[in-house]
């Protein structure tokens, strides 16, 4: 496998870009989980005629 030699500035920029994208995805995933958890707590499951035993 051939290594592509890049200037250190480009390597640092790409590394920051990758870290930023991964961090954004992680924050968004945690945010979505918190939103669904908050919604679930706010509206408890209904026990009504829709449930069958």
C-alpha cells in the first residue's frame, strides 16, 4: 500500500474535520436519545382498550 505524503497542515486540517464530523454525529445521537427519553417520561404509556391480554 502506497503512502500519500501530505503537508502537516493538510493532515491536521483533515484530522480536525474528521473529529468535528464524528463529534457532531455523536452529539446529535445523544440529543435524539435524550429527546425521545424526555418525551417518553412526559407521556406515560396509556393503559386502555388498545391493550389486549
